[in-house]
C-alpha cells in the first residue's frame, strides 16, 4: 500500500515536472466520454475476473480503501492549509500544490481513489443485498460523481456575455479569456433591479457602525449609538441640482434615494435635521453631520433581486426567458445564468452580465446527487442500531 | 421576537433543560423527557418567531446558526436519553446548549443582515439546517467518545456503547453528505458550478473524508484509543470548517463563505 502511494507520488511529481500543470483540455468532447466508457469497461472487466486474477482483489480490499481514503484526506488537508495562489515558491509551489485542483499529484490520487471505489461499487452491485442499499447507493453515486468530475473536466464551457440593452449579442469571453461564439444570440429586453430599503449607519472614528436602522418610509427610524434617528421625508426618486441644495422629487434617469432625517441625542436632547442619500452615477450623495463629529450615512442600497428578460434566438427557435440569480434558463445542454450588472448604476444599469454554461454531464451528475440524497435519508432512517440488527440476523 | 427578547426565552429554556437533567439523575425518566422537551419547545418558539419577524430564515449570521445548534443539541440529547437512559447524556447536551446560548447572550451578533440574491434559494434552509443537525450529532458523538475514553472503569466500551457511538457518527456523517450534496446542487443552480474549492468547501470535504475513514476503520477495529482519538481529530476538522477558516491565513479574502 505504501508502495502504491509512493508510486503515485512519484508519477505525479514526474508528470508535473515534465508537463506542468494538468490541463484537462485533452478530455474535451468526445475524448472524455470515450475514455470514461473505456475506464468503466476496464473496471467491470477487472471485477468480473477478480476470482481468476487474485491481484485484482488487492485493489479494493480493506488496506486499499483505508489507504485511498487516508491519502485523499491528507491531500484535502494540504489543499486547505496551503494558500491556493498558484505561486511556484517553496516545496508546495515546486510540486504544484499551490493550485491543487490542477496538480498531477492530487489528480492521480483522485483517480486512484475513484478506481478503488469504483471496483467496490461494482462489487456491491454484484453482491446485491437489500440491507446494504444505502451503502451501495453511496459507493455508486460518489463513484459516478468523481468519474464525471475527472473525465468531464475538459468539457466545461463557460462563456461570459455582457449584454447592453436591446443589442443582440452572440460573442462572449470563455473562462480561458479568449472570445467565444455562442450557438445562439442573446438580446436584453429589460433589466429589473429590486433593492432593499436604505440602511442608515453611523460613521464615527473612520468606521461604519455594524448596526444600522432601516428606513422604509416616513416615520421609520431607530437608535444608533446615542442618537435617535427618525425619517421625516422620503424620496425614492430624488435628484439634487447643486451640491448645497436639498433633494427634490424627480423621475429622471439616475434618480437616487434620499431621506430627510431628524437625529435627536438621547441624553442632551440636541437635534439636527438634514438630507442623507447614497447618490447615484449622476447625482451626488450626502451625509448628515452630527454635533459630536459623527455622521449619518447611507451606503449603496443592496440588491434584493435582479432579473433580465432575455430573448434567445438560435437556428431552431426563438424564446424569451426571465433569468435571475438561482433561476437560470435552460436551452438544450446550455444553461444561462444571471451573474451581474453595472453596480455603479444600480437600478439604472443598462447592461446585464450573463454566463452561459454548457454541461453535457449535467443529467448524470444530478441523478447521482439525488441518489446521495436518497442514500442519506435511508442511512438516517435505518441508521439507528443497524449493527445490532445485523448481529441478530447473523445469530 | 428579536435578540432583545432572546435572553428571556433562553433562560426559560435553559432552566427547563437543567430541571430535566436533574430529574434524569433522580431517575424520573418521564419528567426528564417532558421538562427537556419543554425547554427545546420554548427555544423553537423563539426561533420560529424570530424567523417571522426577520422575514427571512435566521440562518445568515454565526449568531443565528448557533441558535439552531443549541436547539439541535438539546434535541439530540433528548433522543439519546430516551434511547439509552444515561442521565449524563442529557447533562452533556444541556451543558453544550448552555454554552452556545451563553455565547449568544454575551456576544450577540445583533446587526441584522440582508439576504443577497444568491442566498434566496429553496436550498438555503435545508442546506444549513442539515449541517447544523449534523454538527450537533457529531458533537454528541465526540462528547460520548471522550466520556468513554476518559472514564476510569470499565476501560473498554461495551458493544452497546460502541453501537451508540457508531450510530451517532453514521447519522452525523449521513447529514454531512446531505448538506454537502445540497450545497453542490445549489451552487450549480446559482453559479453554474457544483464545486469551486472554496476554503469552506475544501475543509467540509476534509471533514467528510475524516468521518468516512472512521466509519471504514470501525468494522475491523476495536482499538478504542485510536478510534476515539480519530473522532476527536475529525471534530477539530469540523470546527475548522465551521468557523476556523475565518481565522486561517490561507483562506483570507478568498472564501465566499466567511462571515
Ligand atoms: C467516497 C467514498 C466512499 C464512501 C462515501 C463510502 C461509504 C461507505 C459507507 C457509508 C459505508 C457503511 C459504513 C457503516 O455504516 O458501517 C461503507 C462501507 C464500506 N465501504 Fe465504503 N465508502 C467509500 C469508499 C469506499 C472505498 C473506496 C471502498 C473500497 C473498497 C469502500 C469499501 C467499503 C466496505 C468494504 C464497506 C463495508 C464495511 C462494513 O463492514 O460495514 N468504501 N462505505
């Protein structure tokens, strides 16, 4: 076992010195699938002949799986402990462990682990016993996921597209930084941003208080440090025409949120009133200076929800989707994700940033993951005292 | 209901848990279960009320996750006690819940947080609750293992005790797997990647491997020194994953999970 680990370590190091970082592009479709099918066939072949070839058994016996698990634990710990900045300094850098997920050492051990587990999973299915259903499910599903992760790693297509309002776009930037052409064209029809109500913080000693009060209309307010803050005027679409005037209601591009606040000192009763606004890319912001030197400030309002209405036109069809975070659009093997917008303009953003991801392994991995969920639930349901039951059955 | 009213609920719940533990040591089993259950119920009422007032699940800040942890620990303690009738099990879970409740009273992280769009997902609640439940199970497993390990006599755990310990680890590990898988499904839905080797994910995987190793070592092994040391080590990894990475130099500024 130790020999096997030393061998893997040596091979990984040698590959790292001769090839540099592991680049999975050689696994791009169709090669990843072809290799995966052959790999699976090889494992089944090995297991089928395990009685003839005794050495195969040594590949998934107890010593093998304990070692493979332990080696993965050690590597994952190193992964967590070594800063992943891709530096080439120090021993870790020289061995490529500062970018663990593309290091040969890590990936060879992962392949070894997956192989041991694969043999075990096939063996499980061979000796099917209902009582062990959760174990079989787990070995099998984790095996599928790791296999897909290894052989599918060259298939990832992720294209970032920045869409200006109303202009069709078919080009984007792939994850390697090169420009990429999509098999469909995207047009941003509408961008909608919902924001949380403004938060007012106290700014004192060059730091923003972690506490804040939420201002969602006239009369709202609360206490911040020694100050009682109350909103006496609320403009959701406000503009300020000069730096020392107040804010006026204005439905104009770039209109910002402005609140007229009254602050009363809870001990002295001292009181101040003035406008506070986060400003926008067009109109300036404003803070309220308090007599004790602190200020009331409104940071940029946080986005609650943002949504792009996008028309997708491919050779076959034309469809309109509402895409928001956690709600990607699906188009064949492609999924289109909402990732960003022009945050300096906030609700007035006229661009939307989307990411198109093609993942041919999606269904397989999803099935395997739902198998884990099922296995986890089963393990929970059967978990208590199962060992006792096993013993009783043996007796 | 908010952090200002938390101490009242917390004190009421803790008093019930203490009374329950006391009854357990006096061999009043029914009373122990009822009182401890009442304590957990009071705690749950606060959590649900807090949820409604916040208008979002209270799972966003460390303080909020500690609420769930205290609650689940008490529930796990009651479950264990009703199975095995060891009074000290209630005692331990009460003590642990008490510690986490005290942290929340003495160092409340009351500044509220908004839910950014990525967190607004059906997966958010099950993902975090499943993890908290798992942490409670594995915390109980660790305490149990330490008790079996450090007590004077008998030296060797009985079959019954092994079975309790293994069940705790197995269920805790099953929930780790559930939490991790839900996280991966969620990440795919939100960002298009199942797994990005974010430090929190890396440490979660290390924790998962470590408990998995225990589960695989156990069947052919009764060396309780090794196994209990292993459980303790695994629990340290779990702590790294839960809050340790907030302090870890190799994770600074790169994790989306630091809070
Ligand atoms: C990610 C990888 C793995 C997972 C998630 C996994 C999961 C499990 C689980 C949950 C059990 C039941 C343990 C119990 O409840 O006592 C189990 C048992 C077992 N696993 Fe794995 N396993 C993994 C890898 C492996 C590997 C690589 C092997 C290699 C051969 C293996 C061999 C076994 C065996 C022989 C048992 C039966 C132990 C017993 O007697 O209960 N496992 N596995």
